[in-house]
C-alpha cells in the first residue's frame, strides 16, 4: 500500500501569503497545497470572509513550486460557467506541469455567487445537476475535438480546446457524503466514475462535515465493492480524500493520521477553518512543522 499523502489548505491570508505558503508546503514535505472557492460569504456586519480567486492563487503557487499537487477544497463547480472553468483549469494544469486536481462540490449555501445572482442555481438538486453536466463538459473539452452540449443546465454550441491537459485528463474528486444508515447513492455514484472522492458526513459547517476514521473505512469498503469490475470508471487509481484539523502535538497528529491511513484514506488535507485561530502566521508555523511521519 502506498503512503497516504498530506495536503494543506491556505484558508486565510493575502494572495501573496497563500502563494508563499504553497512554496513552504513544498519545502517542508507536504504533498499538496489547496486554496478554497467561495464568494462574498459570511456576516457583512464585520465578519465577512475575504475570498480570493482560487485559480489565480493556484497559478501563483504553480510558478513557485515544482512537485506538489495543487487544488481547492473544494471548487464550487455549479457557480462557474463550464467553458470558463475549462480554460482556467487547463491554464493552471499547464502552468504546473500537470499537477492540478479538481475537488468538486455543489458549493456552500451562503455563497452569494449563487444566492445574489439571478439565474444561478440555488436549490441543491439544481446545483447537483449543473455539477454533473459541467464535469461532463470539462471531460469532453480534454479530447481536443469539437463538441457541443445540450443538457438541461449546460447548453453550448461548438467548442474545441486544441491543447489537452498535460497528462490527458485532470483528476476530479467529487464530494461524497457518507451515511451508513441511509447512503445517498446518487451522490456517491457520481464519484465512482471520476478519479477520487472527498469524504464528508452530514453537517452544516466544514468542521461538522469532516469524516472520522469509521466513516472513511465504511466508505472505502463500499467504493472498493462498487468499483470492482465497473467498466465506466475513470482510468488509474482512485483517491479517498479525508480532511480535518491535525493536533499541534506531533504524536497525536501522527496517531490521527495513521488512523485515517488505516481506514483507507489516500490523502489527508489539514484544514483550518476557524479565522480566530487560522491566522496567516499560525498557518505558516504549522506548515513549517511538516506533515506527520507515518
């Protein structure tokens, strides 16, 4: 079994601080750097979150790194126009030499890029449908051939992207919500045809949605059973991506990470979402400690 990889989220700070943080991730043994994708979120009474364009941050990160994977936790795919998303992803993919990954979800409920723009999908069912159609559009754009789309949410005339991704495709990791008592099968089966899954459980905040080792183990077993002999799956390996806040104590962090690795996770993304604790200085300090040694 290959070693579980470790990523880090640049959750707060200026674009310059995030790009510098990506460089520090590479220098201190991390396997990936991740931005995040939100727009005009939070309480406008003084606690509004500053959110940068993730592709711009990742383009900067690509220019100062050579090894680590780059992505966002997670891209709010239904908010993006398919053709613009395809071009921006392809650009970062080429800038990075093929290191981009695309964790993909429907977006958070209070993202005003959905709720304040007429015509944007707001109901989760609509967002999920646009997510599926946009991902399908992206995959067709990687062929180098001319194509059109006539979906319910994504309709376009002819497009052709002459340059394919560096490695032929960009890995896509849809969010999958695990509930052992009532598995949301449509949500989970979306991930099966792609390259990995970002594991979450039901919750209203990022912290509540983080899956523990038991949920990861159950989902990894379900995925292995479902993918066995499935001809419709993406080629290559399949990543099981867990996330959470690693303890500051090295021994405790190692134990938590080992439990996730034993459960079947192939990635663990260290994620700091509390703005009172995740200052740019604290994030830099944590990155310089390096990931747990398993």
